[in-house]
């Protein structure tokens, strides 16, 4: 076993490292976050306040904060862009993904969606995020090929796929937004989801979890917004 | 001019890169975020959805997302830890700081504080974050010396100082929490704030802005909680 990921049994934030590890052909398992959180989360070496936590089994070291886990894994397994400025643009893209996770769950369910706020989010904010990805990918992505950096897959492609692939699967209506605002990035996501390791991982996960995304009342709230918009 | 930082005229998230650039002796200026946000934020190369944006004047390149800006600057100006795993622990610490900025402003003022929620935050959550910093610094910090990594200053020390130094200055009552939960980290923050470049920067900023922190209704909300707790 190379790594254990302590997380809840939903795609949401956990799928970022899981998709990366699947691409890299690593041996990993998901351990329920309750084994470490909240009780012993401060007593491990390099503590953290919230899941996901990655345990490097060989070194017996923990690391939490999803974007840090992604950069650590990418650095170890040859999935960072080649040049230094691009490395930090890749990190920026992961942080953008992480912000979208916050926003779509109203900061982890701090509030539920109202029709008005959902409409504003979908019309202005979500489309702005998607257009931003498309602009950053502009020179290097087309409908049939390309990656964000260096003509090869990196942590940036994997992160955007973990975000948009899961949203597309769990809430198919959002695919329309992606088609409109980021057609080339959407096609990247579809290509990455077909890569062998990731395809196998997603097939198994989607069979087990169905359409579940982040669970809880906030997932119900997103679903009720989508069904009342009737598309 | 080496860099321009597009941000609002408050410490909050902008002080992270400003403190780093002061330490590194760089030439920089703060430009009001309204020059770029929201109107032209999608039309620059490497667009971003929200401030701060850093402009590298020599390369004419933009980068947003505070933790990415910090890592980019640290990588350029010799402020990253030496060894790769530590680099990602430093990133984790910056992300922790960024999460605390979200939490103390109730996600940028999405809700205002109530006495009940403020009490819970201060008693459980804020103290947990502080204890976590103290644990991570445990082996390398003491009351009079030390840094998080390699016995020298890095982006980790600068980020924790940007967070706690500003909170301490703007809301002195919170110093009590730091004394209780992270005495060695508090002493690090005090040492870092006395370094020549940072001292000059803070002196000028604090003269200009007074006790202002993040501005707006949410700053008023924090202040009303602190005054009603009468300490």
C-alpha cells in the first residue's frame, strides 16, 4: 500500500487525490475520515483541522489540505508542469477548483440554496469560473487533444477533471453550462475520464455510490434547485 | 518596480504577499483592485475570479489566488523550505491561514456573527487552528528563536505572521487566545514583525489604516462580538 486517504465515502473533495493516484497507478485505499477526525486529528504528526488527510504509508507521514496533497503527490509522481511559473499556475487552478467546491455547497452547507441565489450562481458565478478555465486552456486545448501544460497530463488536468467530471456525473444538467462556457475544457475532462486507471476507478466508484456528490442537506438543496429549474 | 499587487486597501489577504515582498526587499506597489476587478479580470492573460492579483512587471504576467502568489514569490525569492516534503507542508500552512480568513469573516460576510457562533468559534475552532500551528512548530520553535523549517525564515513563517500579526494588531483581545494556544508561534510572529523590511512596511501601513482589518459589515460584526465579550 502506497497511500491511505482519510475521507468520507463521497466524491467531492476526495476525488482529487483519488483520480491522481489512479492515473499514477499507485496502490491506495480510502479509510473513513472518522478514524482520524475530529478526535485524533490534532495528535498526529503534522496535524490538520479537516479531511482529507493523506497518509504516506512508507514514510508514515500525514498531510491534509487538498491542494497541498495534490501538489505533494504530483511532485512525487511526475505530474507537475515542467517550468516553475507553470507549477504555480497549476496550483492556482487547483485553488480555483477548491473555491468552486466551497461555493457550490454554500461553504459546506452554511446556508441552503434559494432559487434566487442559485440562479445568480449559475448565470454569473459558475459561468465565470468555467470561462476562466477555458481562457487559461485557450492556447493548448482543442476539441480532440491537448493538456494545460507541456503537451502532457499534469495535476492541473486531473484537478479540473476531478471537479467537473464529478459535477457532470452527479448533476448532468450542469453539462449544459460546461458546453456553453468551456467546450474545450469539457472535452479535456471527457478524455481524461477515459484514461485506463481513471476509467476503472470511476466505474467502480460510480457503481458503488451512484449519483451521490457531497451528501447531506446541501446536496438535497442543489438537487431541489436543479429539479425546480426543470433542466 | 518588481511587482504590483491589485488589492483593496486593507491588510486581510493582501498582507500575505506584501509582508513577503517587504522581507525580500522587493520593489512593489499596491494598486486598487477595482482597476482589474471585476470588469477586466477575465480578459488578462491567466485570468482570475477574485483579488489579490499579482502582476510581475518584468514579465507582464498575472497570477491570482493568494496561496499560489505566495508559493510563486517564495520560489523566486528563496523563501521555500529546502526539502520537497516540507515545501508542501509550508503550502498546507498557507492554506490553513487562508481557511482562517474565510472562517473569521464567515466566508466573506455571507452571514454576520451571533454571540453563540462567535463563542463557539473562539472556544473550539480558533483555538484548534492555533494549537495546530503550535504542534507543527513544536520541534523547531521556542520562545526566543526558531523558524518552521531549516532554521531560516520561509514562506511559512511569513504567512503565519501575516495572519496572526494582523489579527493581533486589529483585534488585540485575540492575543489572549494566542498566548494560551500557541505561545511559541506568537513569539515567532513578534520576532518576524520586527525584521527590518517588515517593521517599516507595517509601521507605514498601520499609520495609514489604523486598526482596520477586512472592512465592511463583517468587521463591524467581529468588533461588536469582541466588545460585548468585554475582553
